[in-house]
C-alpha cells in the first residue's frame, strides 16, 4: 500500500536519528484517548472504532517554513496525531488533531497523476461517505510538502506530498476535516504514487493522555 509509514526513498541505518518529540508524544511511546469524549463524538464522525490506547510506531516531520512545523505521530491503529508548531517545544503548539486513514488508491498512470495535481485535488468541495466537505484554503493549487518519517527500526524515509484541506460541520459544535493527499516517492528510479483520503478532528489537551 502507498502509505507514508512504508516509504523508503532515503534510508539511513548507520546512526539512529532522534525523532522529534512534543507534548510527551514520542517514537515508541503511547497515549490514551478519552473514552467518554470519543463515545460521544464517533457517531458524528467518519472515524469509527478508534482504539482508546495507541502505540506510536513512526514520527513524520514536515517543515512548512523556517518557523512552522507539522509533526505526525503514526500509531498502530491506522491513524496519527498531528501537531502544528510555531517554533519549538510545547509552548509553540498551535493545533492538535487526530487523523485516520479512510482510503488509499494507487496511481499507476502518469496522466492520472497529472490530472489529480492539476484539477482533481483542488475542488470547491469533495464528497466522502455521503458527506460534503468544503474547501478550506484559498489557494487554487495543492500545497506541496516533503515529509521526513522516522521509523521504529531506525530508518528514515521521505515522501513528497501534494495536499488540500476540506471541512464539514459534523454538528453545530464539531468540525470534521478531510485531507486529500497525493503522495510520491522514488525507489530504484521508479515512482510510487497514490492518493489518500484522511479524516480528522481537533483534540483538546483533555482529549488524550500520554502514558508512555
């Protein structure tokens, strides 16, 4: 599957690099979701059956600019916690979200990939699971980024991503996000490409507890 945890564009095994840590979240660590909160939320969300205890198996890092970073803590439950940072450390946290992978489709043809980048990825709205998600960002081109992923076995991989963010009101007090990501990596000179649908919701500090 074309999934960021398994990208192997660049591998380093000589030294085990230190994956970024924030809010107590770390590679090899674990956290618990608040059971009562998610029993109330899940009927309104695309996310279904989120494990209350999750182990962090990889950490992704995206440098958006000189001050802004996205950190993604990938778990054994087919999802991740995403932390948006301005600067470094817990004091720089701007936003925390829980995301789950909904669907991944391989892209085999260059023409299909180009169509996604040029037109399909950025629309005024997108349909998913009988819900309509509206475009959040003003740009008419996808946002390009490169994610460096630190794996539990010490390897480091990189994936180029082109993304767009959509959102819907799950209820009057709850917004659900939809990220559509076209991902590309190269191994032995050949490109591996896919489009991935990921849904998510904001997390407050009381919605999860780091336990390891």
